[in-house]
């Protein structure tokens, strides 16, 4: 008999399309208790993920022209038009970003 531990199923799937290779790890660490799974995609491939039927709790894009274009594109798709979007500002601290993500996921109340 195998006693292999099965990992818990993620409650939230987040798509991050941007250049920061460290951001997904920071998100996993900071949102660990929420059961988040972060998918990182290069900007050039992100359209494929946005077009797919994969359910995302949140779309996360860098504050760049490419990020703005991806946000606009996601809004044109019927299955993404109501998907929460957070734009990442490089100068913004990770604490503020984590708070914004928690608000968008509905896991904390906005005062």
C-alpha cells in the first residue's frame, strides 16, 4: 500500500504574464494559505492562455504597454470579460500587491 501524500487542490489559479521571474514565487509564498496556483507566462504566449478554457481566479499583468494590451484583449473575450485583473507596478511593494490580490480574490474585506 502506498502512503504517498496527495497535494491539496488549488482554490485559485492566477495567470501572471510578465517579465518578473521571481514574482510567482513571492506570490506562492505570500498567498500560500489561500491555496493559490500561479501560472507564469511570457507576454508573447499569454494570449494562448487567455483564450483557453482554463479557469483563472485572477489575471495579473505588468504595467507596460503589453500588459495594457493583454488586459484589453481579455476584456473582449466573453469568458474573460468579468475576470479580475491586477496590473503590477514594479515600484509597488509586495505587501501592497498581495493585499490587492487578496481583495480581488475576495479573501479579505476592504475597509
